[in-house]
């Protein structure tokens, strides 16, 4: 098989500097917001090193990004091999691995569902392609900067961070900048000219400061500066946030939904006293990463970590097993002379995920002819829904029964009632509480297609699930 062509890596870096307005600490030259006893040590990966020149006992692996926008046709995982001294390890896969080297990536497995519903599926065929700085992959970067009132004490941090980040761009990179307080403004559209970008930004920074914060609206506007970038190119959103929000029309769920739909991962950077819960949710549900910065030096190391990770990674591609729920992916890395390493990522294909606005979905649950007995081929669907409800115990779900128009109205109402109740009972048998379930029957009163062919009648014979409460 010929090597995969280099993937243009599009970084949609949405940089939102939302620092805590509750801190009583005075901002110093290095803009530390906590003293040294409050800090947690975090590794920053700023260098690259050949696999033959590292201490294999210090190796570790992680999944830096996982793309599932093409599910169920394909999954793409961006895996890093690292060591604990700050190196990203290279030359472990084609086309850079040396002749005669072992196969380092030996196994890929997905774990489907959780608890009693968990199943394991070994993926027999997968490819691994190494990308490095030699591939000269361009990045498309969108910075979104918060200029609301709570940011006034750390305005110099915003300026220093922006100047630093733009100064790190390569000639092939494009950057946009969006600033926001109560209103969002595209300060600079995507451009390759660092001088033009900084000229526009400096002018904006001198004249702009607002009292309110519409951070979600600002982040979304920044992401929209990348609408012309094809979905096949990875996009990343990085948010510096304290969770301060009082003016947006959009919600955090809107950002998550947009990120998943448009292949944008959100990478959050908490600075000082940050509201970790919001930032971590943005990162988790979009396949991103959470960083914490305490000083200008931290900020620089984070930017280098991001850039190094974008330019040096192992792209794992495979066709996933189909499962409407949680997928946990393990990639096994074997380096002779040390214990097995496992890089773990996850993605969600649960239609009742509470972070999305989906309120209704249909699953093809089959029944015996003119009967309410669920066919065994549909048991896995019941398992998937039960697993999703177990992980989201606040969910209240209405099970709706629908039929085609064969038979009279009374017959079809009774049949759709019995089938909806059969699904409810199957979920109860899987330990879902009765208070979380409702049933409703519609007979043939709400067709989704004309009842003029067998194919259309089959579409009308369906089970619909409506989310009444999340």
C-alpha cells in the first residue's frame, strides 16, 4: 500500500483569554495569578527525538486528537509518543521508520458501551502514518480574544500571548483574530502576513474594552472565520476561560455541537483561577485537550506544545465497529525492552447525549409479524439505549410506536401501543427505572412516507424515541 498523502492539518485555534475576576492577586510582570504552592506540574513537549536516542523506560503515549466526523466510514486518531523529559518521539512508522525496525503499533481495539453492556471489538485492519515537520503541513489558526471588563487586569497577558503566538507562525500558516466583549468583531480575517495581522490587532487592542462578556458568541464568530476550510482538514479550538459569561445568545452546547459537526476540537487553557468544569467539558466532548497556564513562560510552553503536536504525530486510520453509544479506543504500542504502552481515546455516538440538542431519534427495532415480540436481532439496540440512559440518569424518554396503514385504525393503535410497551419493558429489564420511561402510540396517523410501496410501509413501521428531559 502506498503511503498516505500528507494531510493538511487545519488548526482552528480559538484563543479566549477569560481570567478570573474573583482573584484578589495583583497581576505582576509575569502575570502569575497563584503562588507557587498552588501550581500543579504539567509536562510541556517542546522538542523531538528519534526513538533510538530516548530512554525507553520514560516513554508514554497519548491521543492528542480523535476525529469521528466520517463515522461509520472511518476514524482518525492523532497519537503522540512522548517521554517524561519533554520530547515527542519520532521515527516509529512509515515513511520515517528505519529499515528493519519492529512494528511498534501492534493492536487496535474498541470498547463499546459501559458496565454490563460493554463489548470489546478488535479492529483487524488499521494503518499508521507518521507526520513530522518535514511534511510542512499548513495550519489555519483562528484566535478569539476576550476584551470584556473582567479581562482588564490581565490585558497585558492577552497582548503578550497574542504577539507571541502570531510570532511563532510559519510562512505557510494562516491566522485570523476575533475580539469580543458584548459584541464580537473579526479583527483580522485569515491571512499569511504576520505583520498585517498584528497591525490590525494592535489597533483593535488600543481602542477596545467592554463591560460584558459574550464569550460563546465570540468563540463561534471566530470559528466561522474558518468556514471555507474543508471539513476533512482537522480543526482545533483552544479556549482560555474562567467561565465568565453574561451576554451570549449561544450556549456552551452550541459550541460543542458545532465542533462535532464541523470537525473542530476545542482545546482549553485555564489561566489562574479558571472555571475548570466548563473548560474541561468543551475539551472532552469535542476531542480536545485542557491546559493550565500560570505565567508568561507557561503560555510560551503551551504554544510550543501545541505547534509541536500539530507537526509531529502518528495518524491511525481504521473502519470502526458500529455502535450507537460510547466508543473507547485503545492503540497498543510495543517498544522492545519495556512494558506495553496503550494510547486511549474516546468518542460518543449516543443520540441522547445530554450535551446536544437532539430531542428525537428513530431506531430500527424489529418485531415479529403483527406482534409486539421484539426480534432478537434488535436486542443490541435496546442495550445501546439502556447504556446511554444508565450514563445519563436524568433522562426521561418517551417510546413512541408507529405502524403502516394495513389494518383498521383500532388494530394499529393497539399494535403500536403493545410495541411501545414492549420496548419500555425491555429497558426496564435492563435496570432502567420506570419513572424514566413513558409510552405513546400513534398507529398509522403520523407516516413519514406514503403507504404506497412495501419499502415505504417499512419506513412507517418504526419506533421513535423522544427525549422529554435531559
